[in-house]
C-alpha cells in the first residue's frame, strides 16, 4: 500500500521505495509534492480555495498561459475532469454544426460517460457493444473510425459527413498503448474535416506535455477545439476546453444578458486552489524541460527496442516525448488491429518483475518520464528492465 511520494519516488507503508513511472495516473509532470506547487496552493488557500464567480485572477492567469501556449486555444472554459471537458467539447460541436454524430478512433479512451465509454475495446471485450450499466442507446451517435489509416478514416467521414458534428481524437492514442499518430493521418483528418464542415477536437488530456504547446504543436496541426486535464492541474483536479473564439462564444451569455446558447455547469470547474497549482506547474514546464523529457523518453524507447533485437524477442517500445508504451508483438504496434497481436501477458510479467525491483507503472506496460526523474534513475530502470527479462527466463544468444 502506497503511503507518500516526493519527486520521482514513492514509499509504501512498509518503507519500500519505488521509482514512480505512473505519476498519479499521468497527472504529476514534476513528480510528487513539488515545492513550488505546494507553495502556490498554500498561498491560494489562504486567500480563497473556491470562488464561484466568473472573474477571478487565477482563472485569467491560467487562461493566458493556455492561450499563449496552445495554438488552437483562443478562449478557454475550466472544468474538473477530462470527462467533463470532453462532454463540453461534444456539446459545443453539436451546437455549432447543428449535427449530432461524433467520430472517434477505434480503441481511443476519452472518459467515463455512457456515450464516451461504449465500444472502448481497450477496457472491454471488443465485441461487447453494451457494457453493463450503460444505456443501450449510448453509442447510437458515435462512429468509430480506424486509427492511423488515413484512407479508411477519410472514406468513413465522407460517407457520414451529413450528420457528423466532430471527430474526437487523441494525437497519440495513450491508454490503448501510447501509439503516436502518423503526420499524414492527422493532416488528412484536418483537411477532410475542414472540407466537410466537421469540427476536429484534439483530446490532449494526456498528450499536452509532449511539447510546449501540446501534441498539436509537435504535429503542426491546429484543431478547432482542444480538451486538457491531468497535467494542467499540477496534481489537483482541473480540466479545460479551449478553441476557436466563435465556437467558445456559444458558452457566453448574449450581449444583453440572458442565458448562453450552450449550457454547461461545473461547481468545481476552475477551483482556485487547483488553478494555482496548475499555474505553478505550467510556469516551470519550459521548452528546456520538454527537450530533456524527450531525450529521456527516446533513450528508454531506443534501449527497449535494442533489448528486443539483442534477446531475439518481439519486444518494442512506442510513444512520443515523455509517453512510453511497451509491446510484445511480431509486428510493430501502430493501431488497434496490430494492438490485438500484442501479448499482454508477457508485458504484464515484465511489469510484475519490475515492481519487484522497485519500479511502479501502469500494469498495462505504460511508462511516463517526468521532470523529476534523472538520467541515473532512467539508467537504473533500463538495467532493471534487462534483469526482468533474465528473471523471466530470456537470454541473449
Ligand atoms: N481523455 C483521455 C485521453 C484520458 O486518458 C482520460 C483519463 N485517463 C480522460 C479523457 C478522462 O479524464 P478524467 O478521468 O479526468 O475524467
């Protein structure tokens, strides 16, 4: 049982120490209990934790930070979870286009509402169309397009353009295995959605720390709306929807008062303590820290690929920047069909061996680098990874 964390380390109740490569379910880009974030929260708590008014200084400061960094964001609204943010983005897209269906990639996870969770094959058996407890009609307005298959996705978007409001996609499909989109795939989605009057929404709840301006800056593709969460709260709950002004304006009351065209509510959305934590977190997430995390991420991916080759195993790593996925499949895993070739049991066994060595990550073989981790710890992790292979009975010829 885990008791506490500091920087890149976690301690359990028995005093055992683990290198944390899971980071609060991918929320703690500066590691645990960061001193600057703690100070910012303390200062804000002494002023007001929760204000409940549209004008509050931390709200404006955070909005400025996001508008300055993220190419697609001209205006922003805060929520408390990634699910909330995605639901708001879908509502905006439907209101803006007057259409009702949403396309999303096969295998993509975007949150836990009924509509978002139907058919998410990484969580449920792919043929289970109606997970228990989810209303049967929840998936009626969702269309699943193939991931990383530009021609296949384009054809489906053309066939359904008349009732598609938006494409909701992660630029790197994360929970399914840290699978980066090809540039061509995202370029095509942008061109086709523009042509057909469909909005493009990037879910950057996880991918935002891939680059200073999010994964969209890395790819050079500007979506219409972007959703953010996890990292932007510095470990406290906050999320956001941002995007083109004319779409975001649907959340504003008219010039003469009255209700906004699109209604969304969130009591804790924009909670001041969370925003203070988020501001402190973003202020120290610099281009240099991204470059350093990318270097460490590349070192891990390169070394795992090399171990696969040296040991003659179908082991390889995927991902971008600080996001790393480990796979065991004869083909490189790039999309949902190749993900089905992945031997998850082999990956799980490596994870368990790493846990025993004092490393902590998601059991599905997904790892994150933070700014709190150093080269020495990463080298220690890579040696432990090789020892894990030997413990499991593999040997280099
Ligand atoms: N989008 C993505 C890509 C996610 O990974 C998650 C959660 N892991 C969400 C949305 C939902 O975020 P939350 O759990 O804060 O609702």
